[in-house]
C-alpha cells in the first residue's frame, strides 16, 4: 500500500503527528507548530550539510536525532515564556516536533527550492486542516467567534482530526495530480542535487 | 463491575492511546504487514513498547526531582526499544525521502512514554493503564493490517488505495471508541 506514494501522501505522513495534534486548539497553535517545525528542519539541515560525512554514520545519525529533540525541547521551554497567554497549548506534543520525520526528510538534497516546496506544502496542509477544524468544531477563526454554535462539533474532536486530514489530503492530491506539480518538483530536485528520490 | 475493570475499559475506549491521543499512528499505518504476519509482528512492537514504558515509569519515579532529564532518558529508552524491534526483523531498510524505516518507531515510542507518564500516579492502577495502552496498540495494529489487506484486494480505483482511506477508517473507529460523545 505504501508503494507509489504521492507528494501529498508523503508530506502528510512525514508530519502526521503534527497534522493530527497541532490543530485541535486552533489556527494560532497550528501556525506556531508549523513555524517551529520548519525552523528546526532548517537548523538540522544546515548542521547535517556542514558535517555530512559524520552524520551518515550510525552514531552520527543518532546524534542528529538527539539534536532535533534537543532543539524542540529548548523551544518547548522558551516559547511559552514569549506567548504567555497561550501557555496551555504547549504540551508534550510540542517536544515531539524533534522526532517528526519531516525534519530529517531529504537531508542530502541541497536544493533550497525543494526544501521550501516541501515545507510550504506542509504549512498549507496544516493551515487548511486547522482552519477547517477551528471553524467547524468551534465556530471561530483565531479565537474570533464567527458562528454562535459550532456547525460540526465532531471536527474539534479526535475523529474530526482523522476525518478532516483525510479529506484535505484527498483534495490536495486531486489538485496536484491535475496540475502535474509533483513531476515538476521531483525533476527540479533531481536536476539540482543529482540524487534520485523515490 | 470492579474499579480495575472499569479503569481498563476507560483507558481502552474513552482514552484510547492510538485513536484519541494519536500515539503510534504513523508506525501502525506504515509498518503493518499482511494480516497473518501482523499477529507476530504486533507482539514484537508492543513488547518493545512495554519495555520502554516500564523503563520510563521507573526512571520518572526515581528522577522526579530532575524532570528536565526525562526527555533524554525517554530518547535512550526509545533507541533500545528500536533495537529490540529490529532484532525481530522489523523496521529494516529505508522508508521514504531518505529516512530509515527504524526512525518511524521513534515518535511512537516517545509519545507513548510521555502519554503514559502523564497519566500515572505511581500505584497499582498504573499497571492497568499500561496494559490498556499496549492492548490498544496491538489491537489497532491487527485491525489496520486487516483493512490494508482488504483495500489491496478490492478492485476500487487506485486513488482510494492511499493512506487517506485509512484516515477515514480511523475517524470512524475513534468516533466509535469515544461513544459519539460529540453528538
């Protein structure tokens, strides 16, 4: 079943935990979550490319995973002090950003364009899922109440996370297939890096 | 019904680790083999998870005054558990985007440890919570393996053979587990 994964499928699986958990508390938290993930991914990529030979070894790989976890733990301690009014949103899921597969995806690929496309797609997915969940599940956007009663209270609960993620990923897949975006990005990445990605 | 059995059912249904807390969803979706092999492979994975969680429980009890160290200890536990899973011939080779297959067990193991330690009170009830969480992971592993096998066999369009079909199934399962309490 995992053969021939599409770009949308790949991205949603690479950031699955963030997509499912980061959106239950609304758009604001989803934005912080995504930006933290992308920032951590950029730091990890820079570190990896600086010491590529070391991190390709088994010990180096484990140290890199530990570094990712360390960065997210540091941000977990730091960010609640900046966003004091949102402190309840920073739970243990935030530390798990450090072990999100998207952080370590295509590390050998030096193409900046490919990195930006991957993270923009993830950001889009996260934003779409969180917007729908907050709007349908709580009747608000960025805590601004639009509906007095939530139109679909299911959306704010765990079943809603699976349901909306499944639907959004399906719609993205159709759009990407229609415009053949996947083939274009894969070709760009392979041309720039010389590495063939599955 | 006794308190212990009630607690077990509550952890298995209302506070389901996989469907309500999203623990190990990625690992279960990616690593589930054919149904026949899933019975044995599920045992290997839940066994390793049991090791890491019991270890986390012991360390969190004795190191409660140095809580800042716990994520590092959970990480080391997870690495040992990944090694245990690999000795069972699972998580071999590469996954996607240059990531090794063994990596996908790491978020599952870490989130299980964080999740369980958050629920524990360091008494006999913790054993029930742990047993319920591991039972959940094993059962969902088997269920998803069965559904994936059915999806592969069906003559539906290829676009429906992708992971989002599983998300819709998981949405229905989690609605059932939570007793449709959103209605």
